[in-house]
């Protein structure tokens, strides 16, 4: 797999998860550590207990507390001008959920809902750029947008980023930055709300099949082939949030 990360405008640069209580914060950290062997830099109350997970010293995910959060996961996209990008997104049909705001010297963030109802974030870097590693084991390797209208969603993100939306023979839609495929835009298989799903790379799906139930999660899909790899889908034990991992293999390009 390539070892590069991409912090170009329009590319996914960060993921964070929000839970409601100290106990949930502790239990989800423990579950994710069992899955990915992550280490944690724990934030205090002045930071809303925002904690950073790292894989071999490189940041890969944020975890915070918020009333009513219930495992909400947000995928963020890099921008060098957050105000202009928020304006462009709303022109394309998005709704601003949280206005652009400064996060100390780390950067500026905003949260929006796209035209299909999926929340996403924007991040204008200051001292923090986001993922320190991608496309390696225990790091993010893919992103999937799920909704009842994937064509509408794909056109929105292509318009927002300037990247290409490609429809494959099986009606699968891919967002690509030049030659780099980085996200799929999929049709919801149920009545689930539209959402972005980050997918992390693991060394072995067999190991995931063993670890998830041992730590209270439930396997939903043991193995499904995808281009260049295979995925496993399961729920985590704290909020029942659906998670997906992919086996280490060739990064789709």
C-alpha cells in the first residue's frame, strides 16, 4: 500500500467520534485499542476531553464527549479557505450545522449537512493537518458515503472539490483526485440515515472476527470482496455504531 497522506484541498483529512459519558469514552477507547493497537493522548475538560488516537505515533482519529452524541462520527475535508468553502457548499445545497470557528492554534472547523442529509466537516489547518498516516494497517484507507441518492451526493462532492465522479459498470460511483481513488458513493441498503463511513485497514479479517465479539461487538458481514481488498462490517459495543474495516492489500487506484 502507498504510505502517503494527502492534505490537498477537498481530500478527507480527519475523522472524529463523539460519545456522551466518561464511561463510554473509556470503553470505546478500549475497544478501538483492541482492534487497532492504538495509543491515546487524552484531552482534559478544557478541550472537551478531546483525545487523539495514534498508530505508531501518527494521529488517526479523535474521540470526544458531548451530550446526546451517541457515537456520532464526522469525516472532515481539507480546505485552505473555510469561509469560501462553506459558502460554496451552501450554494450547492448543503446546510451549515456549525459555523466556521477557530480551534486554538490547531486550525478552523465547520460542520455541514450535504444535500442527502449526511453530516461532514471542513478543516482549515493551522498547526494540525489531520491524519499522520493513511493506507497502512491500523490507519484510514478508504471512505464510503451512503445515502438513498448516491448520484446527488456524488455530484455535490465533485462540485465542491473539483474532483472527478466516475460511475463504474456495476453502478458503483467513485470520487477520484486525478488517478487516486479515495471514496465510494453508495446506495443505502436500508432505511439508515445518509452518512460518511471511514474504513480502516487491518492486518487480518480473521483476527477481527475473533476480536470484535470477544470485546462485545457483533459481526454483521464477515467478508465481502471489494476492488483490491475485502471488508468486514460489525457494530461496536458502546453505542452500536456500524464500523467497517478492510484487509491490507492494494490501495484502489
